[in-house]
């Protein structure tokens, strides 16, 4: 299955601003609309508005992608010789260590040959040791000593060959990990290449994903990633980019990147599709509520007010904006921390015009407080009955 990749540059959710519920937005719009219409009717040109402070927030850009999990090491365990399985030493899903015996095969002949080879080695070594002093005293020639040494070396080589044949009849774990399903039974005749089981080193998982080549600057080795999957609910897994492919696909113009995710509990499984975010460019940035921004063509601006002034005046400021997320926007230039911007009622405000600040929002007001503010504003906007 080819990974599909979705890319989006976004920011960490700030603490100071949260997207307000539909009810609160509707309430504030209604309150300001009623107050504005009433103020105009009474000849008061001040526009009722809500304002919010400009704050500094830690921001991190994100690049989103889809990737597939793979074990750090994975191998299909197969037979190396044609023989009959005599014993299995593992169960489905069992964890094993490197070198653990997984299966035994018939080895009666090899065991007998091993005993014979060991005896031959003992005898050859003894003959060689007896020939040494004889050759030293001149009783035996150097040629005889060399022949005895050759016999001893040959016997040891044959012993190693038999031990290797015997070892081929024991299937061992090449590394520690978890075995998969058992694919054979005791008594089965296997051949070289016959699948016995699989084994995965899942202590660390590889997460391979593709990104467009234009995002190469976002795939530097060492950058952190945060991954999630539907199979694990809201649980998040953190890791780092450890490798970038050396080639860009000429058809898709994308490149494969690899991240490693620690998996000490063995929760992550090979083949799981995960959504991940590359975290980059951490910085301190100035942010404001997104609803404060007014766009006119390619120009973005806000209205700045001073809540401490006796008669607040709206000042229009042109902005250079950076990254966005639902509810907030980064300001590259045009504002400073401590300024206040109009968040509601800015469509009725005019540059240099008076405003009536009804509330200062910081994103943490409870709904009850906003409802109370709205009720007070509506009450103040009602025309008085002439006595």
C-alpha cells in the first residue's frame, strides 16, 4: 500500500487563545450588533467592541505526513537443511532472546559423527604431543612431527565441520524480539527456505513516510516527530528523524524519510498506518486571535485600541502575518506585546473612530461571564422609556 501524505504547516495550540464555541461567537456578534444599532439611534458614534491583548507564545511549525511502521529488525526464520522437525521451543507471540533455540531437527547421524570427530581430535593431539620430544631428541624426524601436526589440524577441521552440520539442525533466534505465528508442526519435513516463523525486534520501531521534495528542509536528521494512530486512540508516540533517502522519486517528486520511535512496552506493531507531525522551527512569536484580522485584497490589518484611555480610539495597523492555526495567527511585524486589538465589532470600526470596549478577552473567560457581559450590554443598549 502506497502511503498517502498530507502536509500542513501549523502551530502548537497556545494557552492564551482558544477557539470559542459557536454559541459565544453568536452571542458576541448579537450583543455588538444590538449595541451598535442602539448607539447610532441615540446619536452616539462609539462602536461597541470586544478587545484582546497581544501576547508572546512559543510556536512550533508542523509538517504532517502518513507513514507505516516497521520493526527495527525483522526476519523470516527458515530451515537451512532438509530434515524433520523433532521439537519446537516457542509459542505464538513469545518473546525470545538472541541465540535461543526455536526448533530442533533430526540430528542422530550428526551427533554420532560429532562423537567420532571429537575422539579423532583427542587421538591426533596425543600423537602430536608424543612426537614433539622424540623429534627434539633426534629420535624422530621433523617430517614425522609435521605429519602428526597436520593430522591434528585436520581432525579439528573435521570436528568444526560436523559441529556446523549439527548447528544447522537447530534453528536459533538471530536477535532478541517477538516471534510471530508458528507455521510448522513437530514431525514436518522441512527444506531450505521453508518458513518456520517470523521474528521482529520491536524495542524500537521504524516509521517510514514520504514528503514532497520541497519539504527537504523539514526533514533534517534529529528533528522530533509526534505520531498517532487510530488503533491507539489519543495516545501519542514521540521519536526523531534518523535517516533521509538519497534519492527523490522522479515521478512523485517525493522523498522517503525514516524516524525511530521507542517502543519499550511493545505496543506498536509492524504495518500500522500512523499520522505524524515533524516539529521544526521552535520560536517565540507574537500571536493574536484570528478574528481580529481584517483582510482587504492582499493587505491584512487590525484595529488597535487602548483600554486605559478615557475615550478609546481605533488605530488601523497593517500587519505581516506568519503561520496560522484555528483560532490564532502569528504576527511577524506590525504589533508588539501589550497592544490590544479589536476582535469583535471590527467590521463597524473606522480608522480614528471612537470605540466602546465592552470586554477584554484573554481566552480563559468562562461562558457564564460572557453571558453576563452580553446581558449587561443588551440592557444598556435598550432605549429608556420616557416618563
